[in-house]
C-alpha cells in the first residue's frame, strides 16, 4: 500500500510536471505564433504601412527644399537690398545705350573717407575758366545754367546776354513752378545743384584728380540743374542711396544724369548706391543716357569782343539754335488721349512743332520730353524747313518729313495736364508747352 501510494505520488508529480511543462510550451508557442502571424493575417495593412514608408522619404525631401530656400535666402541677403536687379530683368532687358547698361559697367567699391575735402578744391564757384561746355564764354556757370533751365527769361541789360534777372523754373525736384527774381534775398530761391554731389565725388574717386579736372567737374552742365533751394539743401552731399527727388516722375532722369556723370569722369558707386540706382531704373530699364552737352551754350559772350546786347526778354522759346541764325522752333499744340476713351489709338496722339523762322533748322540731337520719364530724340539728319511743321506721334510708324514716331507702347501726354519741353543738342531749353487738360487738344 505504502509502495503504491509512493508510486501514485510520483505519478501525480510527474503528471503535474507534465502539465506545467505543457503549459509553458503552449505559452511559448502561442507567443511565437502571435508575433509571426501578424503580417500573414494582415498583408494589406502591411502593404499600407510600406506605402507610408515609401512616402516617408518625402519629408526629408521637403526639408531639403526648405533648406534650399533657406540657403537661397541666405545667399540673397545682399540681394535683398538690390530688388532692382530682379525687377529690371522682369521689366525687359536694358538697351545697349541705356542708363541701366551703363550702370552695370560702373565699378562698385566702398566709400573713401571724407578726409581733406573742401569745396575750394573744386575751383572757384561757377568759374568760367574751365574746359567743358559753356566754359570760356565770358559768363559764369550759374547764369549759363539759369539761361538753359529757365523759361520766360529776362536778361539784365548791359551784361551782354549773360545775367538772368527774371525767369520761370519748372523745378524738376518738386514739380513746382518757381518765379525767379535776381536779388540779394531772392536769388537763393533757385540754386544750382551738382547732381553728383561734390562730397560724393570726393569719396568715390575725385580725391585723386588734378585741380583742373575737379574744376571742370564742378562746372560741367551735364552735372548741373537749376532747382529749388529747399530740396538742394536737403540733399546735401547725399548719393542716390540716401536721397532722391520727391518728384518721383523725375527720378529716372535724375539717376540717368548721375550714371552719365560717373561714367564720364571715372567715378565709382558704392553697393548701396548701385542698388538704389538700379531700383529706380527697374521702372524705366531702357531710359537713355542724357545727351552730352556740346558747344558753348545758346549765348556766346566773349570779353575781348563783346557782341551786341541780347534782347532783354524772351518768350517760351529760346534764342536761335546753333546751326541756324534765322530759325525759331516752337510747339504748336498737343493732341492727347481724351479722358474716358479706352480705345484711343497711340498714333492719334501727337505733339506738333513749327519752324517760324526764315531758315531751316537741323533738329539732329534735339529732344522732346514730358514731365515724367518719356524722351523722344529726333533722328539724325532731320531738318525742319522754314515755315515747316512736324508732328511727333506717340505710337509706331514710318518716319516722313512731316510725321515722326515715338515708338511708345502707352500714352505719353496726360489728359489732366502736362508739360512738354524741347531741348537742343546742347541741352538748352528751346521751347515749352504747358496745358491743363480737359478735352483732347491743347494749343501751345
């Protein structure tokens, strides 16, 4: 009995052991089976997970794109102050002889110190003893420029056509009309501005010039404008990065003059100055460089053999232009886009000139400009006969002896008023026409 009990006890323990081992084996098998059966039971879900994994690499790709934009922006930090280079490209390529093309050829350097600068280093103010247009004509540079830029001028008697006593300035910086009267307390209302300020020139190359070259620079009519006192004082020695005319319609011409002057005299521009100029020119990428003045002005005055005194008054047309002693060219009228007419043909917009003298006048090198940025240059060899008229149309066409074409893609003459200016090859104002708008035609 005892023996059998021990056997049964052993057998019970063995069974219990067997049960426990079986449970462990079953548990292990179940765990292994569960871990390996997931993919087999859900192949579609696994496929979806793989698809997401395949999309997953796009995230690094997006990060790379953001990284590229960041890198581009980092490279573009200097360019961020140079929006004009991009804008100019969007506005169309610059013409070979354009201001934009000339700007691209100017050296870009840092600004030299102002050390040693003095106005006297540029010669006596408004000296006539210079080798530039208007030089050695017996009249000071200030009055040369006043005669060029003012209209309705009155010349001081006994000055051999030199000194302007009265006139009207269409101020380019403010677009205001200023009545000039010569006198101790009134002459200062109209000043002569160095478009490239003398201080700016000193810091961008003029320190190395001879005294003669600095005097020529300070009296070169290419670089001089009659302007109102207030804006000239505000400008000081600023370059284009620090100051631009409040009259935005004049900024393209203002920058064009600066570029032309710096190119002529071998001056450089700073990076900020270049960017400011390019920003302005992005709105007029084909704006031409101003014509180089020639000759000695419209009034030649020589101390050794003074000519008869000039007339004491003049109308809105100047003295006879060089090349003709008997021609007198003036505006006749302007035909412009009437208000509200959206179907107006550009060829129907024109401005007409007439030669009221007894001799023909060569208009080669002459220009017509409006109060904004538009400038028309007469073709080489064009001559206006005595008593003849010519219409300059805004649109495109074939030039003839009586009809010339501007080639503009939009209207030039404003229907709410504008100013037309005719300048000869020396840059002197020959005639002006102001109208107030309304209707579609204005007499000059």
